[in-house]
C-alpha cells in the first residue's frame, strides 16, 4: 500500500520517518501513565493513546489492509471514548446516557463526510474534519483552553497531512511524520483535559487523580 509520499516501495522500512515518528504517541502515553499514581482508575485514554502509536507503527512498517484497519480503528476508539468521557465529565451527562455521545458523533461525522464528498474534499481531509469540529465544539462549550489548544494543534496537523501528497515533489520525505508528532500532542492534551474534568467531578478523592 502506498498512501503517503515517503513510501516508495514495499519494504519494512520504506517509511522510516513515518514509522519512527510514532514514538511520539508512546512517549505521550508514558508521560501520562507516569503521572498517574498507583490505584488511579483514569488510565483509559493514556493506554488507548499508546495503542494508537503501536497500530500506526504496524501500518507504516507492514503496510497492508489489516494494519491499515488497525490504524484507523485505534484512532476511532480514542475519538469515541474521548467524546463519551467529555460528555460525561465535561457536559455532566449522566453515566447511563453519556454513551449516546458515541453514536451521536458517528452520525455527525457521517453527515460532515457526506458534505465533504459532495464538495470533493473527503479524500484530502481523510475523514478527520468531524473530529476537529467536535474538538473545537467541546473547547467552546467547556471553555477549556487546553482543548482549545488541542484543536488549534490539530488544525495545523490536519493541514500538514493534507499537504503530504501535493508537496511530495518539494519534500520527498513527506509531511505525514509531522502529523504523527502533532497528533501525539493533541491526544495528550485531550487525555489531560478529561482527567482534569474527572478530578473536578470527583473531589472526594483528589489525591488519586493525574495532576494537571
């Protein structure tokens, strides 16, 4: 599979920068877990973040349909879990209804993707515009500077991902590696925000939370 500028052949290390840059996800995961004290139950997003890095690494080394599916699925899981947790702890949606935020986001994403398809922009944006809009929406609704920063970084990241192929002639190594590095920052900031919101909603045991 040849979906990015850097890959020129079928070899295991045909995308060295795209592969190695996944270390950014693993570093972000490690930092979050180190900041999590023993017994803390708020490790869900940090662990999924690490899985995103491993799945992306598998795709950019063993590039095939299966690893591509793993890459996409891991990101989708992070997004849906993040949406549910932000609805639960940020918007104060009761736990028995917060899960509805996941299918609601899927419907929203499908609608946005249909509009992008009609405009001929679905492929270039890679289906990630709904995630950017959702992140920006939560940042505004929760008045969260951290989520606002995450949305801004994600906007830059998505722009670089979109320019990977058009600028391939000028930048032979492509820009997808920058997408990885910046997205590690985005997912880190989202995880920090969720854990801060959990801390605020669980003030009876603040000593067990991730410091933010």
